[in-house]
């Protein structure tokens, strides 16, 4: 893919060569960088997950020339394909937080987009259930919070009413969220990506951003072919093969975003938040001829996540999860290459059964099968309060034209189009 980028450079060499920047003061690193081909580009988006793709589309629709750099062989192989695929209503997040604002706005944008573009989705609604008396007050807090966030149609139901809607459910009370739903994330990304490409965006796969620096006011982004980065796992320093000189860079690298920012010479590391990683595993329901639920069923949120809930796939299949398992960080190269351990240990089912049986007592022994896992890019650790999304521009880190997105955990999928809209509005004129 780097060849493709170089070809792009050659095709546009007249304009590009004339703007190559010759550094006056050269040390050995800059000499190395100086030898690399350089390409002036308008906008670089780092990462082709749902957020990066939505940002690329939004910028391209506004007439910007966009290049998306993705380390994997295709789009959406990170957290964007390892989540519950739930369109959240926006009731969990503190009023006026980015999570609340983007979730509510993003949900509306997403439903409109999916309806107009034929992206498979269903607004099936959600029941958040109180299974013990201590939970009831928490439902009231969620109701107040959701109402303040502008979530439509929220209503507390008595247990019998909820159990009439869902005969397999057991609960004392429930909060009905009719605007929650599910979406086929892959189709969504494909549709957004197609539109971005139709408006001139280029996606460069198998290409990894390894670092960056500032020359005067110009941002230099160092990229390399992923296959060459792979050789550096556990050993050598990756060498840049091409330098991109963009007007705007949007760092949407998910789990890797903080590492990319740390490897950008010119940002004060003090502004980069500490990262934490929380794996969430899913189990699927097997040995069943019929599916027990028609709505999303969520317990009261737990530390680090929303609780082991029932998520439905568009064909009605049921999965349970994700739980919360704090995992350590990897070295930066392994992170760029998404070498996280996504295996689901069958033993974890032992913890799932009692949690699920609190609201689904008929769950049969032996009916849970390991599914898949995702890793949450978190900005607060075990036992700490959740932290909001972080979107940093020049006002925070001092680099004109650089936007960093950190901690884009749930509801990042729901929020993706609203985040993109906001970034384009604030940073791309
Ligand atoms: C278990 C779980 C359940 C979730 N459930 C929901 C839900 O139901 N609803 C909801 O709204 N949200 C949910 N989320 C959150 C949602 O999945 C994420 O917020 C969203 O997918 C983030 O998208 P992204 O584009 O920021 O990141 P990613 O999808 O991780 O994309 C980042 C991309 O950057 C690439 N990359 C990394 N390093 C580099 C580099 N150096 N150079 C080039 N490319 C690089 C990666 O390969 C990757 O493709 C969930 C998350 C988890 C973990």
C-alpha cells in the first residue's frame, strides 16, 4: 500500500516537490527522515474504525482531500468489530458530557443514516432491570439522567408489565428505553466508507503511523508498511518509509491513539491521559430452538462496564456480555498491530451463569458457548469513576492541525457520526 501512496506522490510530484520542506538544521534522525519521500496531503485520518471512517466521510463530504492510514489489511478490525452493536439511547452519561451529547445526537444521525442508506438495523428497545430492591433507586437515577440528556420515551415499569413483555425475564421493576436499538456495524462502516471514497477519500491499508514531529508549523507524520513494522516486534526501532505533511491530522487510532500521541515529538506528554484496558468477553446462547428475548435486557451498570447484558443480533441470535477484565498494556508496536489477546476463556462462563440468572432464571446449564471479546480503551482504572471522551485540539496540546481522540469506548459506535460532525465543524472549517 505504501507503493500506492508513493505512486500518488509521483502522480502529483510537481505540486508536491515544490513544497518539500528542506530542514536547515539536520541531525541524524532528521537526515534519515529527509531521505524519505514526502507527500503533502490535506487531511490524514489515522485508523479506519467506525470513528475514523465517519470522520473521513464527513471531511470528504465537505470537499476536503482525505487520506486514511490503517495498519490492518482492511477497515474495522479493531474495537469496531468487537462490541455489542447496540445503538445506545444516551441515558448512562452525566448531563452535558461529550458521551451524553454525542450519544444522543449520534443515535439520531445513525437511525436516519441507516434508514436512508439501507444499513440493517432495528430499534428494538431496551429494558434495564432492577432485580434487587437496592437497584430500584438506581433505575430512578438513570431515568432522571436520561431525561436530562434528552432521551425520548423513558418510562419505569412495574415488574409484572416488563415480564409480560418478556416472559423469560425476572425483575422487580424495569426502565424502558424505546429508542435503543441494534445495528450491523460492518454494513454501517462499509456504507460510510463507500461514501467517503465516492467523495475522493483514499484508504491506505497495511500502513502504520509510527511517529511524528513538527517542523515549524508543519506536522510531519511518519508511516511505514505494516509488514516492516511486524519485524520489529520485541526488537528493533521501526524506521519511517514515507513522511506525510498534512494540514489536518485526526488521530482515531482507538487503543493506539495515546501511543501515537506520545510518539509525536512536539506534544507535551503531560496532556496525554493515562490509558487502561478492559477486556469484555461475550458468550452465545446455544442448544436452543427459540430465542428467549426480543428486547435488549441490561442489568444495572457495574464498575467498568454496563453489566453482562442480553444483546440480540439482527437475526434474533442472543449473546451475553461483555464482562469486565482489566488487562495490562502492550508495547507500542504490538498495540499498533492490534496484538491484544482476544481469546475467550471457557471458564469465564462460570461467572456469567449467576449474573445472567439474576434476570433470566431459566438459563440452562451448559448453554453458554464462548463468543468473542473486545477491549475498551479506557481513561480510568479499576474502581474509579468513568471518564468522558477526550478530544484534544491545539488549545490543549499546542499543535495546530492535530486532533487526538482518546478513550472512545462505549458509546463510541453510537456517537461516531456526531463525533465526526463535531470534528469537521470545529477543526475543518
Ligand atoms: C466490549 C465492547 C462493547 C462495546 N459496545 C458498544 C455498543 O454496544 N455501542 C456503542 O455505541 N459502542 C460500543 N462500544 C464502543 C465502540 O465499539 C467503540 O467506541 C468504537 O468501535 C471505537 O471506534 P474507533 O474507530 O475509535 O476505534 P477502532 O475500531 O479500534 O479503530 C482504530 C483503528 O486504528 C487502527 N490503528 C491502530 N494503530 C494504528 C497505527 N499506528 N497506524 C494506523 N492505524 C492504526 C486500528 O487497526 C483500528 O482499525 C463497545 C466497546 C467494547 C470494547
